[in-house]
């Protein structure tokens, strides 16, 4: 069974299958904010979405981070990322430069996580 979280015609915010949580790309709420503020916004959205899916940042398996300008924003994004992640459980990660859909967005993050063992049977179903 696959659960679709907040499905729209083109995508869902997340899907859950066999205990795996797949988050779609999360983007900042304020396209005029600094890279640090945009990264904090995205990570807060990820925290909330993982919680809804019965997971958390301690269960992230991999993350892909897209930056609009690697040279300008890599260090600022990493400062926020490093403060947010669990140092004893760092996920596999890739960070690439890519043009983003909104020219004001500096960062987009997608990731895969596992549900917490106790949450796998009680995560919301939104098929």
C-alpha cells in the first residue's frame, strides 16, 4: 500500500510505502529571504512533514539539496543544515547547483527517511 500525503494533480508532498517516507522537494515560504532564513524555513517544513509521516530527522536516509547559486549559498546553507542535523546520524547527501522554479528561491531539499518503528502502523493515510 502507498499513502499519498497532500496529493495534488502533479505531485504529493510525501509518499509512504513499506516504512519508507519520500518527501517531495520542499521550498522556502519567503523567496526574498537570505539563504539562512530560506534553509531554516525548508527544514521547518521538513520537520513538520516528517512528523505527519511518522518519522523525524533522526531517521533520514538520504537528502538531495538543490542550490540556485552554489558559490554564493553553500556555506550559508551548510551552517543551518549542520545545526539542524543529528551529528551522530548524518544522512547520505548530495548538493547540486540547479535553476529553481521560482527565481527567488535559493534552496530546495528533498529526502527519504524511514518511519519510526512505533509509527509505522499509525501514520496518517491520505490516499
